[in-house]
C-alpha cells in the first residue's frame, strides 16, 4: 500500500493548505465565517501561538475571529505591528517583537510576529496577525503564502475572494 507523504517543509505545508482553504471558502459569502475557518486552519496546520484577524472599524483595528489566548480588542491606526501594516499597506515580519518600536504586548509569550494586510477592491479592510512564542519564526515564505491565502487568485486570473 502506498502512503501519501505528509508535507515536511514550510512551503509544502502551505502548498497543501491553499486548496483546503479554497474549498472551505469558495461557496461561503460570509466574511466572519471565512476568517474563522482560515484562522483555525492556519493554527491547526502550523501550531502558531496566536492566529487572528483585526477588522477596520473607523480609525481602529477591532478584534475579529482568532485562535489562541485572549487578545487586544482594539488597536489604533499606526500603533503596534498591526497598525503599522495597515498604515504602510504591506506585510511586516518582526523576528523579535522586543525590537519593534511601539510593539503592543497583548501576551508576553509572543516573541515574533507577521502581519498581512487584507485587501478588498484595493482598500485595506483588516489584517491577519500571527504570533509565535519563538524568535525568528517568520520569513518571506510565510509572507508569500499568507498573502496568497488571504488575497487569493484561483485559476485563470479569476478572482476568488474570501469576502
């Protein structure tokens, strides 16, 4: 009997996860349901310390679906890694949160972080925030695949959005 090999590299794990997330979200129009399933899938696949979304409401990022310990509920524009990613409209990788000016410590066990902006029709509507309890967890592979997951295009340039 031939056994299917379990993905071993980070890239293989993401490549395996992409079609699963597509299946989870392709027929679900509700933003919150999709964000909840994406957070759970990322947490289950990688065992990250904390995975969640913050949604823009007014001039703040407000806590959305997440997996992990309790978190900060509201983050002002430009504050912390999440606020910086929103303001700069780009993914931010922080190898050591202690070295990031203005880092918001929702949990003292968080050591490294990646934040990916969530776009809809060219506008940022929120961010994906992932924390690790180890230093230097995230790299360009994470950035590339997390951007694909939350702002994915499936097939022949046909947009598949989770919102």
